[in-house]
C-alpha cells in the first residue's frame, strides 16, 4: 500500500517535471529582458516581449482571432462531414469500402508537403490560393481522417440496434439521431473536436503554403520569431498559443460532457 | 377475424432463404408463439413484421391493410428485442415515455402514462433511476412497459426471457401472460424454449430452416405432430424404425398391433418417454435390462437395452433399479408414425 503510494507520487512528480517545467521556462523567458546562454537565471527582467505582443502593429491579437476563426470553422465543418462518413464506414458494407478507407486516411499517411504541393497548383487555378477559404479547405483534408476514424469506431461499436429500437418506438430519422444516436456520440464529439481543433490550430506548413503568407495565423506569426532567435517574443506567443487552445478544450469538454448525466456511460 | 395475414412471405440472405414462403394468419388478440432452433428464421419473421426489413416476396396485412412496404415507424407494431436496449442516457420514466414523446404527447401525459405502467409492472419507485442502476429483470420489465406505452395493435416479443435466470423468467412469463389478458393486443413471441411456448401460447407455430412446419394449439402440437421434426422438438422421443402394414408394426423381431392408419411401408415410430410403461416382464412383450437411471424431478428417466436398441422411458424413482430386467408396455394409440418411403 505504502509502496504503491510512493509509486503514484513519483509518477505525479514526473508528470509535473515533464509538463509544467517547460511552461515555467517559457513564462520566465517571456518576462526577461536578456538571458545569456551561460546564465542559470535571466540577468534582467522586463516587459519588452509582452509590450510588443499587445501593441497593435504586431498584429498578434488579430492573427489569434483569425486562427481561432479558421480552426473553429474547420472543426465545425469537419464534424458535419465526419459523423455521416464515420457511420458509412462503421456500419455499412459497400463496394470499394477498403479503397475509400485508405483514401480517407491518405492525408495523414502521405507527407503533408506532397499533399500541399499537389493541391496548391489546383488552388491557384481556381483562385483559392492566398485566401482564407483555401486555408480552411486544405486544413479540412488533414483534419478529417482523425474525426472519421473516431466516429467509424464508435458507430462500429454501436451497431444498428439502437437505431432500430428507436425506429420501432416510432422515432423518424431525425428524432432517432437527435434523441438516441447523438447522446452516444457526445464523448466522440469531445475527443474528435479537441483533436481536430488542435491539428488545425497548430498547422503551420499548409497554412503558409496555401495562404501564401497572406493568411497570417498564429503559427505563421510565431515561426519567424523562433527562427530569428527572438526567444522573448516567441515565448510569449507560445504561451498565448497554449492557453487559447487549452481554454477552448475546457469549454468543449464542459459544455458537451454536462449533457451526459451517466459518467459510466463513457464506455465507447 | 384474422388480424395479421402473411402471404408467401420470403426473405433471402445471400442466396439462402431465411424465410421460405411463409403463409399464416394470426387472429385478433391471439397469443402466438414461434418456436424453432436458432437460425430457423424466427427473428427474421419478427423483423419483417415490425418493418425493420422488407421481404423479397410476399405480403403482410395487418388489420386489413397491406403494410408490406410501410416503414417501421409508421406501423402500429412494437417489437421488444432480446436485449432490453434501454437508452442509457435517459431515466426509466423517459425511456418508457420515449415513444409518446416521438409522437408529440405532452410532458404531463407522458409522465402520467409512465407512472401508470411502472405500477402495472410492479416497479413503482424506479422512475427516476437510470437503466444502468437496474437489474436484468427490471430492465426487461421497463423495456416491456416502453413498448406498452404506445398501446400497439400488435406486440412482437423476441425471446424476452432468454437473458434472465430461471426464477425471474417465471415471474416475467406470468406477467406477460397477465398483460396480454389485460390489453388483448395481438402478440407474437419468439422462443426456442418449447416449455415456455406450451405454457404461454394460444397457438404455436413451428419453424424450421425458414419453413413453417406446423401451426396448431399447444395440445395438438404435442399430441398430433404432423412431422418427425415437430415431434422431436416437443418432449422426449424414442425413434424406432420398422415396417408398418395392416395395423401391424414390425420392428427388431417384435410385432405390435397398432391402430395407425398408414400406407404400408417403412416408417419411423416416435414414442414419447411417458407413453412407455415399465412393468414386470410378461410374455409377448419386449423385455430388456435397465442400463442407466437419471433423476429428473419427481420421476426418473430409465435407459433400457433391448437387443441392439436403447429405449428411454419415464417411471417412478424407486420401482426399478439399474441391472433389473423389465418389460415395456407401449401405449400405441399415442405413437406417431412418419413414413420413410421416398416421395411420400
């Protein structure tokens, strides 16, 4: 008993070191003025980084807004596609199902650069390059496989019996989805939503390629600072980045899981 | 007046007919039980009746209307599945009122109906609980109540007792019979338990390999089976082959005078264990040695060896013992013969 207690405490300590310490380093970085590489602590603290970040000409807040908008739209649209697609792959048998399954997974198996380059040419042709719509479309292709996988396995576990039970009790198609299937999907919506949002939110390469530098999302803004070695501003931006996705995750988790009164019901 | 009329109903799965040209009628308010081995098409028939699947051929009429192509949600038929399938995110009350909600009933009316049904199910205090907090028997009762809430014209039950332990099974069986008497809706129940069928049914339909073998009152199914398969399904039988001619059954060197009216030919006699009496050996009577004795409730099942034959018979526990020489008195008026001649 005592041994296992010690063991658990050790795990917690390790978790703290692995997850929280980098956070602290970022925090200290963002509030430092200069931090020579041979010093353990910064020589001088200051608000240079944060002043820059919150000054209007840095465009940090506007790109954060754009990032959130794009990622929320991508997540929302992806959700509308994933649920029926997951149902088709999870429950029904149709000709060419295996090929469709592979095609759906392709965007995360094939390197993004291949996908991006190929689509870029097409997007230029149709005037989608350098636009927000283009960025949303390209991010959808990367995000969809995750969601479809999740919903396919949920639907596979559910089978058709619940829908049949609803039908027998005189529920039409939408009623059966709204009152019976949807509650089963809530846990999947939470995990797929968080996953897809984060994949989209942290997407740098494809946004940069298709957006052509004109669609400035937070990662696109962050990258030059990391590259040029301005650690102070980069750390501040990273913190904003982490916090905004964390807050969103908590909001999704809270709003959706409140609807599922039975926690033991998370078996899917 | 017949309530359900099935005509030439056929359903084919992957080139194999799950149901092969079923035609039958179920009377208004009747309790019909479908019996057969697993995979004989019982469940397929219920799913066709409920509208979850469409037949490949044939028609279904309910209360005079052709409903063959009517969707499940538009039929006045409710199916209770083998698993209770209570919606886990809804309370018991909401589960029971689910069908009413789908039809747009008011909250007040739904609650009232749910309470009423819970009382009827002898579960008055569980309305606010969730299905995961109920026992298996309670879950199945709630599933029944949920179906009854819609006051369907036809009730279909797919082995509702199969997942319960014996005592609960008896209770729920009584309850189902009671509810049927009270509401008088036409009920079709599927089971693979012949005893259950015997006790509950107004009439029994025996299905085998997708075909309807016989449809009759329980008494007639048991005592006047029309085929060997039906006889074998209900009760315990000894099957003895022999030759039947002019009221004489010739088998294994014994000749019995029987009253069966059959064309002469090779036949198989189906003799139920309870129609054989074990007695002290007498002349002109098959005699053998008791080889085995098994207690089955109030009586014992004796295995008697007569020459190359092994015969099972029921008798009182203490009258006979293993190794004893006994005679068999067979009640030939109760024996069922089926012809073994090809092209019968």
